[in-house]
C-alpha cells in the first residue's frame, strides 16, 4: 500500500526543515513549512484533492487568554504567523458534516534535526513518525479507500488538515483551532498521532506555572545580606513535588526547570521554577491549578519556619512571602473526552484496536474538538512516541508501520461509507 512514490515523498518532506520556531535551536535553518505543505498538496492533487484553504490566521487569534505565553512573546515578530501557514485539502464536493470525514496531521516538528536516510524498510529523520510519516501514509490509505469505495469523493467528502503550530507548546492555538472554528470538521475526525494503531478518544491538556522569586543577591562573603533564591526555590520544588503528587487524579505533575544562576561565588536573589500540570478534564485542571497556588503558600510558610533561626537564610525566610509570585504561562485550554458509541462501533468494524482504558492519554491538537457538535473524534496513528524516538535522537518509522496505518485509514473510510449508506436507509449505527 506504500509505493515507491510515497517513500520518495516522505524523504522529500523529511529533508525540508519545518522546526516550530518556538523551540528552534540557534543555527537551525529557517522553517520552510509553506514549501512542505505545497509538496504535500501536489501529492494529494493526484488523488483528486483540491486546496480549499492555505494561509495563516489573523493575528487576533493570538490575543486570547488561553494562548500560551510563549506564543504571545513570539508573536511580537511580524513574520511569526505568516511563516507558519496551515492548509486544508478537500476530496469531493462540500458536503454536510454527516457526510464528511476529516483527518488532521501536523507538518511542523520539534527541534533537533536528524539525518534523513533509508536503510531497508526503516526511514529516519525528524518527523518520520511525528508526523510526516503518518501524513504520507494517510494519503496512501485514502488512495486505497477511494479505489475500493466509489462513494468517497462523490457522495462523501474527505478533508485533510495539514497544520502548523502543533509542536513547541503552541497547542494548536494558531493552527488547528482556527480551522476547527471555521468549520473544517466532519462527523468522523481523526488526529494522526503515534498511538501504536490503537484508537484513543481522549486528549489531555496542561497548565504551566512559573514560580518566581524576585529579590536582591549578595556576594559569597556575606550570603546573609542577600535573598537566596536558590535555597527558597529548591525548597519549594521539593515541597510542591510532595504536595502535588497526583495520585488522586488522572493527570500528571512535572516539576521542571529550576534556574537561578551558574556561579559558585555569589548568592542569586532572583530565579524561577517551572511546573507543568496535565489534566483530563477542565474541572480537574482547575482543581490542580488551585492546589498549586495553595501549595506555594504553605511551602513559603514552611520555609519561613524552617529557616527563620538560621544565620545565612533568616533574611530570605522573613521576606519569602513578599518575594515569591506565581505566573501562569499556560492555562484554560480544553481537554478532550470524546468517547462516542457511534465512533467506537465504527472503529471496531474497521478492525482497529482500542487504547487501554487504564493507560494515560497524551496532549495533542484533538483538544480543540471538545464540544464540537455532531462530530466524533479519535486519535490514531502508527508507531509510538517512545519506541520510535519521537522528539529524540534517532527518530524513525518502519514502512510496515506506515502500511498498517494506511490500511487502517482505508478500512475506516470504507466503513464510514457503509454507515452513510445505511444511515440513508434509516439505520443510525454502523
């Protein structure tokens, strides 16, 4: 199902740098996302697709409260959005939502460019599994389905969103979300991410907090004369790790970067600690955020009691409450819990396995389908974020994985067409 032309397309896409600018390393070549999308569109045209949208959204999308702070900062550059267009491809006429299937795939990548190579049936390169490989296999699966089912592209519409802004912590705020809000969705919606070919109807979101200490430093001969942000933030890191351990909720707590300074002979008065809280529902997210704010207060109080009687840190203990603040770099994002009996039955008939109920979900752009009416959503793709080294050195995709995903796409579209015919006869389930 994966042809030599498909492999050539994948290798070509992998050689086009599309690192999300939010995490590009110094010296990385400029992202050429427009070039990659045009190459993808050319391949899709051979199947009958047309480009119905290409471009960046208006800058107003970045002024929303739930847009991450990193995106706000980057948006100060005039070319930030224009360099990251998204596109929508359509096969068939514009149809009602009930007669439309939508697939979403992102062509931007994380940083850390990898050598592009093919050795046997293994293809390596940044984006091989996340998600340029799935993007190419998606077209192969649609091609096979169209050959098997003439209703596709005639009575039924297939949309493909090829988006920017999935990586780098952008969270789809300027890629997927504007397309969803513009109505480029279907009754069936599939987000192509590595799931080991198990369909997942959930997607977590996360809130990111920055605990800041803003004080005055000192020289190492008089450490008592300064505010010691290293000691205070180190104490808070351990306190928050204990207080926020999420054994009672599905989400995770990541105690992340801690930064004050890197010299041995001075006291640093300022610094920051980052924490990331994932959640599976808006209520869980709001509760986790309240818990973090409360835990910072109790941590400061405990720090003050612990160090009030010390020689070197009494000043910091007395001033800890006034010096410490919490800033939310990201919060208010939706999460998806899209379990849908209709979709579950459709996927079962297509022979696609389910993601285990007790296995945690992960974050992807599918969160923007939360609350969209008459639209069922699944996350599905080949390979694994861990085993295929996505976001890491040696990212790869095996052709067998891509073939299996193409076959799954074909089977799913074929079953969707069968359901649509039966729905016309009054049947509402696959």
